[in-house]
C-alpha cells in the first residue's frame, strides 16, 4: 500500500474510532493534547501522522496503534501473507512498523516487526487505561529501551518483558539499523519494571 493510500486509511480509521467512542474533534483534542486542526488534517489525510502523534491519539481513544495501522474491518483471519501485512513509516524518525499478525487474531496476541533506523528515537506516553504487556525480541542490531528513568540496552537475541503503564522510549544509539519484534498481549498489566 503506498503512503497516500495508507494515510487515507489511517485517517478514515481514526475518524471511525473517534466516532465510535462518541467523541467530537474538540473532545479528542482535549484528551490527547493534539490540536483539533491537526486531528482534522490527519483524518482528511492532509498530513502524515507521526508515531508520537498517533500514540497520543490512540491513548486518548483507548486503542492500540495496531488497531489503527492494521485497518482491519473484516472478519478475523488465521493467515496473513507478507504482501498483505500493513506497513507504516513514521515520517519524522523513519521508524517502520509491520503488523505481522492476522487481523483480530483469535489468540489475542499481536506481533509487530519494527525497523528502527540508526540514531532514531521514538517515544510513547504512558498508557492510562487498559494497559497491556508486551515483549521485545531483538533480531538485528541494538536498541535502548527507556522506561521512566531506567534504560535497558538490548542486543541480538535478547528478549525484554515490559508494560506500557509508564512512558517508553525506543532508541537506536548505534550507527546501524535495528530490527526487533514486539509481541503484545492485551488485558494484562502489572507493576514496576
């Protein structure tokens, strides 16, 4: 899917999720901290949303980024071919995210493949409601995961279990691209790292 089509699909999906939540643009702006004008531009695909912006909108809508990027509006599937897996690129950092799992997988597990360019940094706000747990499995390169004031450096083969109840930043401090898999299971939250 080309970037313009993906921007239109993300915009439509955000508008549907906002409408289903019974929120006006003003209410979503207040809850997310994103201006009403910017939300409108994203919904109309007049602007490509960044990872930071999508994170704020998703947290305010109480949905995951996968709920927006997967763009699934059809029945659950058991198989998703590589060519059919939605991919999204953050226009600011170059961060690339591929939703590998079948849409609405019966297992409740989501598998996301991430490519984080050398020197890139992507930050997420704490997840206020319906926080979930996830694991990060490093495939190539190295990444530093910052959770609050703690930094965990991961290299190829390392696996890290964490939740999204606190601010999380993924940073590639190296000069080579990094690739990792995020495995998410909804509905389970837990305490301090």
